[in-house]
């Protein structure tokens, strides 16, 4: 079942990323972040009520809190890198680091995938980079390139640690760690918003997209927790990191964006990689 959960998580992450990107094109990024995270928290709370889990342990909440802080750090680093640097460097680096950290952590914690799954991992890592690549040409400014690399590394570090943290609580914890994670990220976003003295305002065209981004992202988190509870972190994280695939396809369907050759190769590699991982 972990494969189905992980693929579903990647699908919802991709849809949420698409919705969040659309909302951010209409309104200020921090406002979109706060609103989307708030609706994500509401979604996690609803899931918790439906599941009927018992009270969490301090360790479960600590893992969730740590994961939320890491995730918020990754988002801020990514947005700052995209705003000030070169997207063609920031996004692929963040995607690669964000997938490799939980992969290494999984191996360190005792994951031992079979040979077909190892081949699948070897195919999915370059697929993640290709799917995250931008069609924009990289600038020749060395300072901008260096800044983009640093922001991409920091963003990937935050995302990778977020995946690792969410995978550590046991099955008994239910979705409590997600409540803690989202609460932490909302606090971080609000602090940054206040520090920058930005008003919490969403333009009319981006309100629904921001709400959907938060709901879809949290559903993806819920499936990630289910996947990591029933499968190896090394495999789950690699599959989930393929989330740019659905984003690329949605951009093609909704906005008629051309799928670049690099992304087409990434889609192909991801499909073959998933098939190999399914064989374990």
C-alpha cells in the first residue's frame, strides 16, 4: 500500500504546488502562505477528528514541530531564491537536496530496498531534477548563480528534514505531528509577515487558489504520513519528490504551457522508476 499512498501524496503535492503558484501570481507570497497554511491546519484537524486518535506524546509533537519549522525555513529560502536569483538553479538544487536527504536518512535508519527498487531510485533522482528544471536561461552573473545555489541548498535542506521529521513518529501518533508542524509554519509565516509590515490581503483572483493550495498540500502530507508508516522512508521520499510531474501536467492542461524536452525526459524516467520501485 505504501506505493499507492506515496504516489497519491506526490499527486496532491503537485496539485497544491500548482494552486499555490497560481495564488502567488495574484497576491503577495506571504499572505498566500499564511492563508493556505491556516486551511491546511483546518484540514489536518478535521482528519484527526475523523480518525479519532488518542492524545499524542511529547516526542510526537516535537517531531512535528521540528518538521514544521524546517518546512517553513525551506519555503522561505525557496521563495527568496526565486525572487532574487536564478530559477533554473534554485529549483533543481532544492528538489535534488530535498530528495537525497531523506534517502540517505532512510538508508542510515536501516532501509534495505531490493535491487529493482535501487534501479528505480537511480532513475527517479535525475527525473526529479529534470522535472524541476526551468526553461529560462541561466544568467552569467557569478554572484547571482552563487546566491541561487546557496538558496537552493538551504531550501532542499529544509524540505528534506521536513520529510525525515514527519516519518519518525509512530503509527499510534496519528496526524498529531501534522497539527504541530502546521502550527509552527503558520507562526513563522506570521512573524515574517509582521516583520516585513505586509498586510494580510489576498486579491480576489487568488483567494480560492490559496485555500485549495493549503487543503491539497495537507492532504498530501496526510498520505505521506500513511506512506512512511507502511513503507521505507528512502523509497517513499523519492516517490513523493516527483511531485513536480503533476504540476507540469497541470500547467500544460490549464495554461497550454509547452513541456520542455528536459521535463518530458523527466516524466519518462519517473514512470520507469516508479515501475521499478513497485517491484521492490
